[in-house]
């Protein structure tokens, strides 16, 4: 504890120093400190505020109500037609079912009669829907096949024309070179014999492009695809009585430039398929068994202005139809009616059936028989001769 002792009061007190003033009680300070007045709080007096709003300035943008758009031209009749009730044929049988249920509730028809009537309704509309689906799918497939066939044929024609022009130019150059050589050789012949040789050379150099043509052979398989294999080909000039082509073995495509004595000759063509051949069905390669097929010879009159003679060996197809209660049953039916005949394995038949069921939405939830129809390739061939 710290404390201050009174001067001179005890031993701990500081000694009195008379040289310093220390008697405050005898001579107090004459000046008193001012007293502390009690605090008086200030009461605020808020001033009332009366704000006066001012109007907004005039807007620079004026919204104008748009005028009504005119009625679309030409759609009035269409809209009225769409508003016609029952414009589309009801294929659900809803009305007939509703009438049948009403008769059941009125007890105006027996349970047995109602069951028979229900089966009739189901059969009627089920057949209509199934037939409509088949017709729509068949139309789509036919249209797609026609478009693809025309595109393939057009591409083949363009390629044949270009190739024919190249071969024709090559043949023409060879004829001219031969005529030049013949004319040059005539210089070593006595003058009296030169004229016939030079005249023949001049005729050869003038040439006759209509008499120079190209024979093109093509082997076409199922669905217009290339029929890979080996073929025998024979083409004869009936007018000139000479063989133009006698090839015992050619591929799926073969061409040869030829010359005729007249611009519109008659030709006769024969072709046959020998050895094995192959085609594609879906993504499977089908090896056709060896067979010696000789379609009948075809005689054809070539047009005077035509330069390309097409000889086409075509593989025929046929339609296979049947009914089956299951997918496996459909595969077995397809193998019995076609697969075994062509030497196709069961995997190919199963893929064809699966693709068909997917496109036609066929399921076998019950024992009901479903209809199947396929267009399949055969071992039958035909020969066509055309020119352009």
C-alpha cells in the first residue's frame, strides 16, 4: 500500500522544511474553482418537411396501338375444313365399342353376343390397320428402290459414255496412224498402183464414227448390285457375219471397241454364268453355288447414231410369302421356301426376319400367326441388249 504521511507527524513522514511553504491551512488559496452545474439535456425540435412532387417531363416515345393484321389469304377454306367434325375416318372403333357397352348396360344384348361382336370389331379394325401398314411400307420400299435404281443406272450410263468416248478416240487415232503408215508405204509402190492404196488410206483417215462402237457387258445381281463372278460372253455381228466377242471367261464388267460395216448393224449376244458368284444381303456376303446358266441369245438392231451397246446379264428375284406364329418359325419357313434352294445359311435368314419384324413392328406375344413377305434373289438370269 502506498500512502503519504503528514509532514513531521511520525518517523516515516518527510521532515519539515521551513524554507518551503507548507502551512496551507493558515494561508489557503484565495481562488475557488467554479462549481459544476447539473447537466441539462437539450430537447430537439424537428422541423416539419412538406415535399411537393413535380410532374415528369413529356415522353419522347409514344406507344401507338398496332392495326389489326388482315386474315391470311387462301387459308379460310383450309381452316373451315379442319374445323369440320369427323373429318378423318375413325379407325379405332370407339363408337362401335361405346354402342356395345351401352347395350350391355341396358341388358339388351347377352354376354355371348357381346363377345362375338367385340371379336368382329377387333378383326375389322385390326385387319385395316395391318393392311394399311403393309401398303405404306411397300410404297416406301418401292419408291426407295426406284430412286436408287435410277441413280445407279444414270451413273453407269455416264461412266459408259465417258469410257466409250475415250475408247472411240483411241480407236480413231489407231486407224489414222495405220492409214498414215499405209500412205507412206505406198511411196515404194509403182505409180500405177499407188492410187487405190492412197484412196483406201484417205477413206480410213476420214473414218466413220457411227460405225465404230463399244460393247459393254455388265452382270447385275439382286437389288441392282454388282454380281461378282465369272461369265462367258459371245457377241456376233449378224449383218457382217463375223464374231465380235468370244470370251470364255470375263468378270462382272467387260468392254471392247468394235467396228461394223454399216451404221445400223444387227447383233446377237449370248452370256452365261459359270463357277461361283457372290452377292450381299444386308451385311452378309452370299456365295452362290456353281451353276452353268445360258440365257437364250438376243438379237438387237443398233441405232445409226448409237455408239454404246449394253449387254446386261440380270439376276432375277421372286416373292416369298408365308405366315408364322414365332420368329423362329418365320426363319424356318424362309429357309424352307428359299434359303435351302439358294444355299443361304440360317444366319442370313434370321437377319432378314429380324429386319422385317422391326420395320413392320411385328411381335409374337400370342400364338397368333403373322404374315411375312420377302423379295429374294434366285438362280434365274435374263439377258438384255440395249444401245444409246
